[in-house]
C-alpha cells in the first residue's frame, strides 16, 4: 500500500524588495582652507552638481554630519593637519554609505599613506593645492555611472577690477567683451554688478532693465527662459546683463546669489566678463578667488600705484586656477608718474600697458559705433588686443593671454 504523499506546504510569498534608502546630494566636500573651497566649488559647478555642498571643516565635521544625514554619492574630505589620517578614514567608514565614493585631500605627499588609503577603499587622494581641472576630471570619472550626470564644458570667468574710480575699468571691460565676441567669434556675456551706477549698458548702446536685480534676489528662478527674456542681446555673440536701479535702493547682492548665478551663466557662455567695483569686490571676497582671470586695472598716478599693491595683497598670489594681471590704462595722461618713477614704484611691470588716447577718452560713451569705427579707440587698445589674439605682424605667437583666453 502506497503511503500518502504529504501535502506540500504553500509556497512562501516572495520576499519584498529592500526599500532603497533615500538618496543624498550628488556630492559634498569638507575642506579646511579657502583655495580648496574655491577649487571644489568650481569643480562641482563644471559638472552641474547643483545640489552639492562645500563646507569648511575636515574629517570630523564630515563624520558629525553623516551621522545625522544621508550620504552623498561622492564625498571629498580634508585630513590636513591630522596626525592619524587613516584613523579618521576608518571612523568615516562607520557612518558613510558603502556606495559613496570618497576622495581625500591632505597636506602629506606620502606614498605609503596613499597606498593605505587606496587599500581602504578611497577612490583618490589629492595632495594640496587642489587643481580644479584635475579634480573635475576625477569627479567626472566617478560620476559616469549616473545617467543624470554629464560633464559640461564651462566658460572662463574674467573680472575687471579698477583699483579706484576713473581708471577706465568699464571701458576695458566693454572693449574686451566686444573684441572677444566680434573679433574672436566667442559667445560672451558682460555682467555689470554696479546695479545703481553702471555704465556698461551706455557704452554698448543698450538699455538696462530690472532682470539682474530679480536674478540676484531670487537665483532659484533663473532658467533658460528667464535669461532669454532678461539679458540684452547686443550682437549675435555679445550679451549684456545690467541694471540701473534707483539710487535710494542700495541693497548689495548676497555672495551666495552671485555665485549661483555665475554657475548658470558659465554653462551658457564661453566668456563671462564682470565689471566689478571696489565696493562690490570687498563685499564679495569669494568671487575674486572663483575667477579664472582678474584684470587689475589702474592708471599711472601715484594713488593707483599704491592701490595696485594693496589689491594684489588682498587677492593673494596666483594659483593653478586663477591668475591676476595688471592692466595699466591711460599711460601718459595728465598726472601720470614718469615712466622711470612708475617702474620703481611698482613691484612688477604691468602685464598690459595701454597708452592714453584723447580720442579714446572722448568716445568711450559713444557706444558700439565708436568701437566699430576704430581710430583712436582701436589704437588705444592695440597692445591689449595683440596680447589677447596672440598675433603680431601677421604671425601667430604664443602669449600668456592666448593661454588664458584660449
């Protein structure tokens, strides 16, 4: 007699898929010094990491934050000055999502430390100072698995800063913007951050509006449609973003809003040139370190020579990501120091010297027609244009300006 086969127990229901942990930001960086902060801001902007955070603080700050918050996809941590950096990395691993890619920044050029970190799972170790192009390349490689992330080519940010009023900074900015757009065929935006008294619009025959004010007050509203309606199209390749607000309204834009706006603008233009006053420069200290090139504009007076030295000290030395160049404007105008005294007074020779031209001085406010007409305007900027174009006597030459402006 055949024994009955016991009934098969009902199949267990399929296990529910694990609930995915809510994603944190695309990237976060905890660094200890301003140059590293600026390098990370530039790299995150280049990659379009709009939700990325850059904070002052090292590994301990990162550990404290990650113990309470979601881990980012990419984490950059500064361990400079720590006697036992590997101990900090091990503590970080206890609170960090295993899927997070970790990049470590430090002040020790030690191959043993590098190997230990790679063995511990660190994606990369950078010895200071950080170079944003290198950091961007590594971040891009780490982020390639994310279909939402694309490496973006960003434009160069150029700041024209007059060491004092009346040295011709706006004229240099408008002439430079026009030259790059019309002669070099680049897409250029001129941004006049003097919201109450800026002259860039007048020099370009343009009418300022209130869009810049709105963009700085509500940067989250800035998108392609906003910019298309708010920006003034001077020529096919040259755009202007300028305002002329009432003198009774002297509210200064916040640094965070300016940086956010620039992150958007540098995605759209090959060059973004800022006409910056000394007052705005003092209110926006990070901006000077975020630029690729700072053009320090002066004339040949004793006061300007003094201010060039003070502003060079304020800006600091050149870095792999930022260069400061001295543009000596109106050389030989009334009140200028003789050339021998000027050479003794300046710590270093000007990078570009523009001789004074009475025609240039008279036509600065005549708009684009004066720029196109040539004559004194073009002769007044001949030296600067040769340096920018890298051309002299019809033969190409390699110049520092050519390297800077591409």
